[in-house]
C-alpha cells in the first residue's frame, strides 16, 4: 500500500461513520498578477501526496468510495502557462484513491458522501468560499434524509485525529527529515566557512539558501535568520542587512525543506573565528543546556522535562557569571531568568516547522509523555539585551543552539548531529574559505 493510502486508511479508522473534507492549499496573489510560490497544505499532502492547488480530498468511512479526490481538469491552454496537471486520470492512476472528479463537481457530488455519515470532519474558518460550499452540501444532505436516514449532525475538527497521527513519524518520514538535516548541514557549514568581518548577513543567507537548492531542497522551511552582533538578541530577526564586524557573534537559524519535510537548526559562531572570553562563557552555558535538554528526549519522560533541564542549567550558569543572583530554585520559581531566556526550549517538527500535535494530555492539565516517533527541536538560548542592568561585558551577546531530535525506544537520535557546534569545531571551520583564499 502506498504510504499516503496507508495514512488515509489509518485516519478513516478514527472517523466511525464519519466523512472528512480536507482541502488543498490555494494559489495566492503576491501583487497584481504575480502569485506567491505555491506550497501544499500539510494535512492534504500528508493524506494524498498530491502537489497541485485547488483540490479537495473527501474521505467517507461509510461509503463504497472511501477516498475521493476532486482536482482541476486537464486544460491545455492553462497548462502551457503553469505546467501539466494530473487531471482525473492521473489522480486515479497515481494517488490510490477510489474515485476522482473535476473540482467543479464538488457541489453536486459532496452531498452524496455526506448522506449516511454521523459527523462531518472539516476545519471551518480557514477558507470562506469553501466553507460556504461545504455548508451548502451539508444542508443538501440533511434535506435528502428528512424522511429517513441520517446526515452529519455535528462538525468537528479533523485535526483531532489527523494531527495526532502526524505527530508520530514513520521510518520513511524520519529518513526524509534526516536528509533535510544533512542538506541543512551543508548550508550552515558553507556559511561558517565564508564568514569573516565585512561579509554581510544577506550574503551568508544567500550562501545558505543556494547550498540548499544545489543539494535538492525545494525551499527553506521558514525565512532564514542571519543575525550578527546585537541582532542576535532579537529572537525572530530576519532583516538580514547588516555587515559583520570583528568581535560580533553570528546567530544563524535556518533549515531547508526537503520533499515537504522541515529541518530547523540554529548555530552561533564568532565572525572573527574566535570567541571572546565572555562569548565563550555564554556559549558554553547554552551548549551544556542543550545537551541536558536533548538527554531528556526519551520515551516515558514528560514532554516538559527537556525544558526544565535546559532552564536549570541556564540558571546555574547565569548565577556563576553573576548575571543572576540568589539560588537556582528561587530564580526558576520567580522566572527571573526570563530576562535572558524568554522562550520555550522547543516544539514539534515535521511537515510544518512548528508541527501539529498536542503538547498536553487531553484534559489539558499536564504535559504528555514522550513516545518513539515524535520529533522535536531542542533550542535553548541566552540573549543579553543592551537595556538589561547587568555586567557591561556581556551586553549584546546572543546565543542559541538548536537541533532536531527524534524520540526512540532507546537513546535520543539527533537528526542534525553532524552540524558543528563544539567550540573547537566552530573555530576550525569559521572563515576557512577566507583563509584558503588568503593562502
């Protein structure tokens, strides 16, 4: 069975006598008649592998046709401009669905698949036009069964089941994410090698993203952050226009997207190729915190254990540097450390860089338990803003270190482990191209 068909079968098992409507992404205008680069909706792609816009997947657990794909028809004139479409024949031949129709038939055919279902699984509020079409089909189905039979009485979010399913990666998905991590390694190392004072943030960004594309990635998984100097203390800085100066740190948060799967990696290194004592002190704390966090990504642990481990090490380190005062427990309880470390330590990652799936138990009161197949980032940081009342020597230093970690039945599996992050590794790689050119 094709992987997408297997995923559909697993999803449908949760629906009871239900029907699900899962739309593809639509093309979006950037300006005038120029469109944004198309990227498929992750839920739709997960269940179909179909990469064209303006399509709809219908799943009907109670119907003879359990999986139905509505697609744009073949259109020679349009395909001359935007590329070949699969059409109905291609949808049936390549995507393992039971039936396929032109998208224009959705309004007339959808009621047939809703009749006999108890629940409609559809994410209302994301697309106004489709919302109206789906609600019209639901009303039509209800009208048909007024004298007997049934139609959906309730509408529920498909993510209730689908996002939990997506949270647990299959071996094939893990290999795609490992490949994304390897391509991301190439991009980060290329940027490290090209780093020297006088290079700009945007030039490093260009090197990273060029390397991704040259090695088979379709895109970045998110806008790359290349933040030098004080910019490294801005969490989601992405202006990327400054020139690197001697004495700066460079924080690069960038990952590629490979076959729709994301990598999310952050490294921090010195523009000059050598850490100052103050930079090294902060860096060592963050690296220790990250290692402590990664060690907690183990089956049976609470999801939140990795954050608590990272925070504990950061607080201890900041107390050692006299950037925090008082005991470790006091600083954690009062969250005084958030002056320097103000975000959580990670998130799920997969088809989306901030991937779907609950972080807490279903009752919402406690964090869930980690299980094999979950993939998460571990990304502690320390950011010493200029306006903090602290030792001047540390002001303007921003450090974050991030990797993508797979929870396994045994040890944590770092999908981006080969990207340099030890101080000695970084100092041997940073500026290597400039040194080679000078030699």
